[in-house]
């Protein structure tokens, strides 16, 4: 038997995630059984639970896109992994349970130098940040880029990776409290208060000609950020923290910029796993060397998943909540 966090209807995570017990099935000949040790609660999990991707999500399901564990058992036809291997199973959700049966080819190998908690937060945000910087905008020394929600977990990772490449971004945050944490790592910090966009406009006024903008807020602020790009500059949109879509007028008023979305899942599923492993190994090396880090705020046992969700939501700066 094992504990599982199960979603049988879409809705607010705190209301619809149920803890259940289930028998372990027989392991398929071509799969591995991973004993999961630590799991991160991410916005992508909550969005999926809400039903935003209901067209590609079949009920019931077990949430959790980011979970670290150790191979417990291998099917008879598995030769690429052995019991005891430290892995991240990344093909699908299913991390909020004690054991996950999965295809060994979709398991990223985790270096021994990472702690369990570092491993459990080493995939979704760090790999998304790496993808945007190196695949989407072609980060190179001397580039001028802007990052909003810069005090968030992924914002800190973006800044760390940019700094390692010789780039100090323009950081956009919502409160004065984030200033000290970012000082010395960014070109400038702009306070963008929710009630008015005038501070953002003023802060960017002297910084036009940006090479790239990395946006996870959306809404009308997207146009203000795009105004600061040079012709041909890259606007990468990867989140919707404002809860508001980018207005349709955005594209008509900015025909000279290169706009793209960034979805880690789509990239991973379109690449050879060898290439994904190489990218992950590069990211893991940055974690080992402390170039990037993810703060962990609280840790709950899987059996207390409802309590963990109450602590994690709404998402805010100050660290991740884990199930371990």
C-alpha cells in the first residue's frame, strides 16, 4: 500500500486534492519503480488541478511534475538503470505519491552532490530558466535584459544564471522588501506597484533598447515592457501571475519584436532525452557550485498535503513548500 494525493474533480487545490491509500500494482517488465523522497509544489501543479488544461488531463490523476527519488525496483527488461540510482522522473505528473512506476528513459540522473531537497527543486524552475536564457534569447555577455517578478524563486535563478554569463539584468519587483536581496546582482531594480504602472513606465524610461524581456506576469504591463525593447528584441512570456492575459492590442502595437512562449514540458517532449539530460547536468552543476539556489520555506509529509497546500498558496516570495 502507498499514500497518494488524488484529484477526482477540477477546482481549487485546497478543496479537491484528497489523500488516499492504494495498492502497488505489479511492475511492468520495461519500467522502474521510483521511491519518491521529496516533491515540490509548483504553480504548474495548481494550474493543472484547477482544470486549466482539462483537455489534456484525464481524471482522476495524481499531481506533481517535480519529484525526486531513488530507483527501488527494475523490470526484467530494464538495463539502463539499477536500484539505488538517484533520479527525477519527468515524463508526466504523478509525483505526489510514495512510489511512481515510469519509463527509465524518462528519468534524469541526479548527481550525488545534490541534497534531496536541492534535487526536488532542480527541474521545473532551473530548467525553465536555462531554456529561456540559452534557447530562447541566446544569452551572451553584454546583453541587456529585464526580468519581472525578479524576487520569485525562478527570478532569483534567472538572475544567477545571467550573472554567471556576465549579464546583470534589470529586475522588476512589486515591493521595497525585495531590494536588498537583489542589490549587487542586477543593473537596476524597478518597483512596479500593483495599483499603478507609472513606476514601471518611469523606471524603464531611461532603459530602452533592451535585448530581451522575460515576462511571467502578463496583463497590460506586457506592453510597457515591450516598449523598452530594441527593434527585433525578444519578448519571452512564461507565466500569468497577474491572472490577466496579454491584451490583443499588444501584437499590433509591437510588430517589430520577436515574441515567444516558453513551456518546459513542450520542449522536453520534443527533444531527445540525451539532450535534456545534458541540459539538466549543466543546471545541476550550477546548483552544486551555488551559482543558483532555491530556498525551501517549509516541508510537510505527504500525508499532510492539504496543510502543505494551505501554506504554499497563494505563491509568494520566500521559498518553496515541499512534500517529503
